[in-house]
C-alpha cells in the first residue's frame, strides 16, 4: 500500500518534466541540509542563552561573596576577640604560675554558664553587625 502510493507520487513528479535521479538527490540533500541548519542554529542559540544564565549567576554569586566579605572579617575578629578574652592563660599558651588573673570562682562561674560559646558567637555577631551599620552610615555621609 505504501509502495503503491510512493510509485504514484514518483510517476506524478516524473511526468512534470524530465528530471534525473541525481537532481532529486541534490534536492533531497538541500532540504536535509536546510533542516539540519535550522536545528543547528536553534541549538546554538539555546546554548548561548544557557551560557549567559550560567555566567550571570556565577557573577552574581561573586558579587554577594564580595559584598559579605567585610562582614565575615568583622564577625571573625569580634568572635575571636571575645573567645580569647574569656579563655584561660593555659589555653592561650601563656604560663604564669605565680600570678592568676582570673580567680577560681570566676572560672567556675564562666564554666557554669550554659552554651557560653553560643552566647559569645551571638555577641560577636551583634557587635559585627553594629560595626557594619556604623561603617555604612559613615560611608553614606561622604
């Protein structure tokens, strides 16, 4: 059934003019090349769009990273300052046997405070945020 239809189609085309098989092959190749070029252009443009989106979000991540770097530095400095301020001298690597700066009672009170490290982190974060707001206010006046 399909071959009969193709034969009728072939006979209808060959009755129009005297075309060779090579001519029909070249027309088929031209149509196949045009369709292939269409899909190549489409995939090329889609690749360009996805490449731009990747580039945009990569640079957006770099911008956010650069914007929060000073806040990270301030937070780490303040946290380190308060952590080292309440550490014992032995933890800091300083040995002064004849002199005690913090009494045993004070050390016992500090060790009794639950979640002391979490509290120190929160205090460092608040001071860092306050310092960042101060810097932004000063910079906005200039």
